[in-house]
C-alpha cells in the first residue's frame, strides 16, 4: 500500500494528523474511516494490517489520531467520548472535501463504540464494523481502577495506561455514563459487522452479544478465535481485515471485487504497479485493477505472503496457455472441457544451443527453462490433442519468453 499524510481541523479546533492508505496504484474504488482504540494511535500495528487488507480490496483507508493523542495537537485531558465522536465526523467531512466521503466506518475497542455513535452523522456511510467494541462506553472506566474515586472527588487524576500517564477528568466519566448505546445500535440503519474474540479479557465477548442482539439486519458476527484485545498477532489483524474487505463490498458502491475478471475498474491498460515498502521482500502489486502480493520463501529471507516473482512468471505462462487453448478450441468448436497446466522453472546450461553465444558468456552460460505439462479434458481425438499441444507454443507469453525481449528502465521523476 502507499500512504499520504494529512492535517485537518478537529472538532475542538486543534490540528489533527491523519494517514491515508491507498491501493498500490493509488486509485481506490471506495473509502473507509478508521477509529483507533482508547489512548492508542492510528499507527497501531493492527490498524496498519487492517488497512493493508482493505487496500487489497481497493478500499482506501483514512486513519487519524484523536485530539491529544499520537501526532495530533490538543490536550487529551480536555477530551471525552463525545469529542472523539465529533472528531470522527470532522474527519469524514475532511474526506468529503479532499477525496470522497467514507462509505465504511471501522472502529477498534472504544473506537468501535465511537463509529456506532458517529454513523448517523456521516450520511455517506453504508457499513459499520467494530473490533472488540464495548456495548457500553462506560466499560472503559475499568481501566482507571482505584483512581475512579480520586477522579470523582478531585475532578481529575493521573492514570497510567500501557506504561503512559494520562490526565482523566470527571467530565470524561460523566460523558461516558450519559452515552446510551442500545438506542443508537437499534436505529443504526446500516450494515453491521461485529468482530470479537471469546478470549478477550479487556472487553468480554458478552459485549458483542449485546450489540448483535440490539442490531437489526443486515448484521454479522465473526469470532476472532484466539485473538487478544489489541490483535497483536499479525495473523489475527490480517484475517479481520481480509474478512472485513470482502464483507464491505457487498454493501458499498466500490465496483466489482478484484477477482471478478472482465468487470475490473478502469486503469491504464497494460500498466502494472509494484510497490515494496519497509524491510523484507513483500511487494504489493496492482495489475489491471486487481491486487495481489509477491514475496520470497522464508528460506531466503522472505515471509512467504505470496508467490515469488518466478512463480508469477510461471502463473502467467500457465494462464496464457490455458486461455489460448480455450480460444482455439472455441473457434474450432471442439469439445474442450478443461485445461490444466503444470509448470516448473529452472536454469540450465546453454551449451550446444543457439542461445549460447560469446555475448552470453560462452558454453557454460545458463538460460531459463520452463517445463510445461498440459492436460486437456473432453471428447477430443488424438489429432485434436496434438494440435492443441502445437497451439500451446503459440500463446503470447510463450513467444515473449522465447523471444528474449528488451527491458528498458529509467528513474521516475521526483
């Protein structure tokens, strides 16, 4: 994914900092707005993984730091749950001005309760997803422990959360206690997806049960199985993001899904974009409006999140072979029912072959060899099968690989 940083004015006038995560080609079909958990930030790893998964479904994600947190300005002590909701609305209005309004609202923990409250004030929103969200925002008071009495008596107290100290004022408690979620969820009038782990010790699974009971259809629940409250295991946040992306597309206007072939969105014909960010070899690819990932095996330092570059070359050759045989059989009206192509790639010495020239480095130079085994199903006679084998060598990718084409490279302008 590719990211851009933005600043905008929050509900209380402070400058808030947000990050827009985009598909690798920078052309999302729809947008989502993400709300982070209590005292967290937009840069929590789980938020990054969710964004990446949504980007792969061509959904851009705008995530920002609430007032007084992360990179945003303001004093956290002056905020409350209602101001968080108002910041979400301000973020949605900024998105509408600068890009497009969000069709999907996503919130983690208290951020989940916030997006439920904000949904009615964001007209473009069509789908809401919560992750480990409390059914009562007042649930967050459990984090204050013995400091609760001090907050009520003195009006404020210093509370340490996850190793950081925050000033919590009585107005924060009062605001939490005045928030009523049941009516909000009953009147949501948007598709709702609830993620929760049965092992969540911070916000129990009973909260998800209440939200689900209150909500009207369409509503869905997905168990995060062994996940913790913060989704610190990358596999959990990636899973949640993948499911969320597939679910959201049913309810939003984002065009066809990436795997729906000829209905892909408009893009520069013949242009493929590959982007590698951070460390490691994982590379996000956008080809013809479709998202995919390439990586290297763990044995060579990769994370094995996708096929290797040579696997993709093999895939291109196999797909092109199958398509070419289908086109030819259809034109001849032959009863071809199925094509299966199995491929292997390796390097072989080029000695005693035309490919071996002085320029190649002599008789011990190596060339690429693709072994292709083709199975065809249908009531085809031997002559037809042999003809299909001949046609396989005429597929465009085969000819490209055999032709030793040129690759021209240049640096893009900054």
